[in-house]
């Protein structure tokens, strides 16, 4: 009897599998292009492993690099990287939908399900409209950010080069990628005390990291005069993390002669603010990361692990996950049953999912750190932990280890970036067999906790 070919057919791929394979395909194409002689200044192209690593870092909007972007690649190579950053940041399904809309094609139910998975939405209702707003918001934000940065860079370089640099760094930072063209792995350290560069790039990072659903609700607030629970939690948690991160970095680095001490009062605040914001998984930096105090580096590891918000260009376990776990702990301490945010109850399965995401992330970071401690023997442990967390959370900050990774270490970090961008749960859903309905439940059992 012939198998019925419908949405649940054996050969039909589910949305998580399509997303995983889609990102893998983009990385493969990018790796081939970066391997071409035309991609590098020396005319030899990147070695295959370096090409795969760079393509993974760009597509997964991470920013970890084994070669200096500004001095290694030709214009062709840089455009390839920038294209992967844009596609990886917004999601390949966003651009597929754009082409379908331009061709006046109807968006099918299956495509809507893919968009729902891509943007991490709870339902498919309004997902096509959200996709259109994502494209419009992204274009406008990158345009404004690019023009402002171009104007500032024009004081330091020719206008044409300033225009290119401005838009490259605007797109890179809005997508939380952290790639830069300044050369010598300097990132934006030359602009540590510059108010315009700091405030523009920080704004780009924050807007890219709060999530497109949040941006959409903020845009419509003037009409509807209400915000969803998700948006309230994202904005509150993000603001607290940025503020507390800035405050603690300022305190910890205030007397560090290699970072904040030589700067003016405004420079100290801007330097602290930027390093706090960039842990939202952006990856660019204005202070030299290896020069930071160990306490500051450990704080940044914690902030990187939390990362950005759901449905954004950033990684990490996400701000809402962290807030939900904090809420659950506080509820348990107070002896209550329900986790309450803004007078609304969080459903139990949300708490379980938050715990699953966090434990999965911790397991990956611990495992990768253990592997690196073997493959990169002799390297400081904090440097290994920093690198592993940065890769998992798709941040892109590094203490200088990335260019010196062994081939095995480079491969492990590339896989970690991929897992961090796609998401551990998405990969698990893609690999797992479809669950069958259970028709029975086991009796209750009790164990002692704590």
C-alpha cells in the first residue's frame, strides 16, 4: 500500500530540520566562496578549515575570527561575509519570504510554520506581517546607523571608504555579529571615548538584540497603548542587565591603568556601557578584552551566557529564560506556587522549557571548555571558558585565543557557534523522532531536594 504523501509523510522534513539544513547550506556556500582566490588579498583564498570557521562565524552572527577581517579579505571576500551576516541575522526564511512577496506568490502554511520557528513565535498568526516589518525595520535602522557612522568615519578616512566602513559596521552590529574592518584585531578600540560611535553602535546592538516582535509592539504602541507580557519582560530584563553590567564594569575597571583609568569621566562611562551592551552577543569591543580584570571577564561570561532576547539576531539562553528562572527561584523562596510577572501567571511548561534551555547551554559550555582544555593545553582556564561561552552565545568576544586555536579546537568552536545560533532545542527537535501520545501515567514518586 503506497504511503500517503502529506504534511506528516515519512519523507517530509519538519521546520527544525529545514532550519538546521538551511543554515548549514549557507555556511557551505560561504565557505566555498571564501576559499576562492578572489576572496583574499594574497590571491590564495582561505584554507578550507579557516573558510568554514569564518563562514560559520558570519552566518551564526558571532564574530570570532581566526584571521583579521580588515587586512585579509578583498572587497569580494568582505561582501561575502557581510551577506552571510545579513542572511544569518535576519534568517534565510525572511529573505525567502521577501522573494516570494516580490514574485507575488502566496505564502503557504508550511512556509508560515517555518517563519514561526525562525522567529520563535508562539503561533503562525501574523507571522507574514511580522516578516514584512522585520525587513522594513532592519533596512531603516541599518540605513540610519550606516549614515551616522559614515559621517563620523569621514573625519578619519576618505569619504568613499568612510561610507563603506559605516554601513559595514552598522549591518554587522545590528545583526550582533561583531565583524570589523579596522585591522589588526583592534575592533573599535580607537573610538573608546567617542560619544557618537559608542551611542550609535550601542543603539544598533540593543535594537538588534531585543527581538523583532518587541520592536513591532513598540512601533504600534502609539495606537494600541498596550504591551504584551513578553515585551515587558524583555525590556525590563534587558535594561537591568545593561545598567547593572555598566555599573559593575565601571567599578571593577575604574582604577585599571590598561582600560578605564586613563580615560576621561565620559570615556569611563562610555567604555563601561559599551562593554556591557556588547555582551548582548554583539562581539565588537572598545576596550582591549585581555587587559580587563579577571572579575570583569567573569562578569562578562555571565552576561554573555544570558545573551539577547527571543526572535532577535542575538544568541545566549535569552533574557526571558533568565527572568523566568529567577522568577521561579523567587517564587520557591517565598513559598508560593505561581510565577507572576506584571500580574500574569507564567505557565509551568514555560518554566520547564527555560530550565531545559539553560541546562542545555550549561552542558554545551562545560563540554566545550573541557575539550578545549585538552586540545589547547597550557592555555589559561578563564580564557578557555570565555571562548566557549562566547561561541555558544554567538557573541564573538575573545581574549585572543581564536587565531591560535588548534585544528581540533577550531572545529569544536565552529560547531559550538552553529549550535548556539540554531539553538540546542531546535537541533534536538530536528534529530528526535516524533513523540507518540502516551496513554498512561506512572504513579507519583517523591525525592528529597536541596
